[in-house]
């Protein structure tokens, strides 16, 4: 079976390509001409040069594929909203239209838990938790929510579209790195003297990749599946990271008010310097709500695996050190966030 993976140079997309290859798929990948292809080195894939914003390139890449895994997205809390809409929302619309023209059997759309609601008091949200679209924090989360709506609307019109919502993935191959990966890298480089009290659902990226393949095989069209793992407070996450790396976890918890002020200053300095900030006011606002989710539906209906976060973090630490992201190690240089 031939499958197309968009965003295959990225963290999740490259792992999806690997998971499909392991299952015997003939994999074609949509790759931008200027993309960093390190995650594809050694993989037996057919490369189709194109962009989700370019309908003609999609019409060249999609035909002959029975399944399309639409993973490509701009994952950034700093990019301008028009660019996020162009890539994440309109790009999704373009992929779905090309798949319909080519009579693709199944589309798996990679959404995010960012498109879902949250619950108060640390309770774990699921696929049925309502989201107030008018109060979504940040342009990135809004773009993922609206892209998901485009995918669900296509399913309502008769296309077989299964939506998956990964939580916060960790593991090897995070070349950009993602915001979660930056936390790991900053920790390893001694840049986290303190932390903000928040919570998140952490999952091994390889489980997320397996979840994509399982969604194509077992998922129901028009349904959403949270591809998640363990719910951890930030302190618990850092303690597991300390155990995986042999470094000490920070013990000082910083209140929200000074962090929010610091984020504003950081944004201003980065805007002047033309750099992407590591901390923004939107990310601080998000941290006020524990982003806990339940993957029970995906475990039950898809057979989503549940690798221990400690294993995922140990592999992530080893990969970042081996690839030169940690001071004193040797290897490649981290790159700035770009579309995947």
C-alpha cells in the first residue's frame, strides 16, 4: 500500500513515515524544496517536492496513494497569524481537496490537543470536552482548531477522514526542536533555574506515530482520538528529566505575574533582534491551565501503545547530546522553527 506523508521532515512526521515503513507501506513524502531533510536520511521513501500551500504540487504528489497522513503544520507560538492560517488551515483544505480529486481512501489529519478544551482542577479532558472557540489562547491554537474543523467538515461531506490529537511528544529526532523539546534542551544546558507550576500530557513520539497508523486502520471517520501518554505536573516532568539525565531538577517555583512580565520584555527584545522568543505571553497564559488529557479512547479503540515517559525522555536526552544540542557535545546545530 502506498501512503503519502506531509510534514515528513518534522518530528512527528518522520516518525510516522518510519512506522508506516515498518508496517510494509510504500511511503511517499511531501517535502519543501528548502526543508531540512536530516530526519529522512536512510529511509526508503519516495520524495515529492511540494508545499501544502501549492495545490499543483499536491496534485502531483497525491495520485497513486491510498492513504494520506497530513502531518505538516507550522508549530510556533510566535509566527504571525496570517502565516499560521495559510499553512495550518488553508494547507489542510488544499490537502483534503487533492485527496478527494485523487480518490484517496483514507486521510489521517494530525490535529493537536491544542484544539481541544481543558478542565479545571487538574481533571483530564477527553475528545468530548467542549472548547470555547472564542476564548482559545494564541494564534497557533486557533489555527489548529480551525484546521481540525476543516477536516471534520470534509468527513461530514463523505471523505474518510480520521483526526488524531497528539499531546506533547518527546523522543529522538526533534531536530527543530519543538517547544517541548526546547524545555529538554534548556534543562540539559542549565537554562532552567526555576519553573512555572503547570501540567501537560507527555507521550513518546513513537507511540504517536504508531497511533497514526492505527487510526488509518481502525479509526472511524469523523472521530477524534487523543494520542497521549502520562499526565505530569511540570515539577514531575523535570524530576523525570533529572533522573534520565543525571542533572538536578530546579526546586524554585516562580509565580505567574513576574513570568508574564518577563515574557513581555522577552518578546520586545526578540522582535528588535529578529529572533523567535523562547517565552511568550501566550505560552505563559496557557501555563495557567493544566493541559491534562485522557488517551483512553485511543487505547481502547485503536490499541495505542503506552511507552513510559521515562523511556522517551532517556532516548530524547541521549539524542540531543549525541547531536550537539548540549554544551560540550558534538554534532549538528539546532535550527529555528519552520513549517514541517
